[in-house]
């Protein structure tokens, strides 16, 4: 399904199996104001969610990279172990920065990209690098279009 964010001027595609949580329910789920979109779906009896978060402005490449580093530093302060950092260039030319980390017994893939000079990020629990969960996250980020 196509999602349009008029507040920040971009659109993206998310799998039809996902349901978007309404903004009016964000307080009930204790979601931060910086959350732009939250999607959930059930896989068997296990819920899976993807939250798309906005961060600060970063009009220059150096600011973009510094903001990603700041996020990674904060992840480490929270006790996350960073396993790998890299970047991907999507077919449409979009740069997607990728971080693999572990927190407690969960392995996460975190994606960062810049949309109209604002850092956007999302994460998903993965079992292995490039597994089906990461592919879903990649498909969302690769489908981002600025309006």
C-alpha cells in the first residue's frame, strides 16, 4: 500500500499485510512525537512492527553522516552492540545507511536515509543479515519518493 506523508513531503510503499497504527493511538502505545508512521502485522502469533522515525535536519552530507554517528553513539550508550555498518544505493539512487546491532537477545537492522534534508530511520528485528525482515525494510526505504 502507498503511504503519503504530506507533513514532510514524501511517499513510500509498505506491504499490504501491514496495518498502520493511527496517530491518535500513539499516546496509548507510548510512541514518541518523532514517530512518523508505525505499521504492525502478525506472523503466526508473533506481532512484527516497523516504526519510521524522523530526526533532525541535515542539509549537508557531513551533517547527515554526523547525525547517523550520533544515533549510533546513543544506541551504544543504551547497551546495543554494533556488529556492522554499511550503506546501500537503492535502484532509484537513494543512499540507505545500514547498521546491524544486538540488544539483549535480539538482532536489529537499522536503516537511515535523508528525505528533504531530514534524517529518517527505521529498524526491524532480524534473524540474519538480508533475511526477509530486512528485505521488507529495504523495500520500504527503496520506495521512498520525495513529493
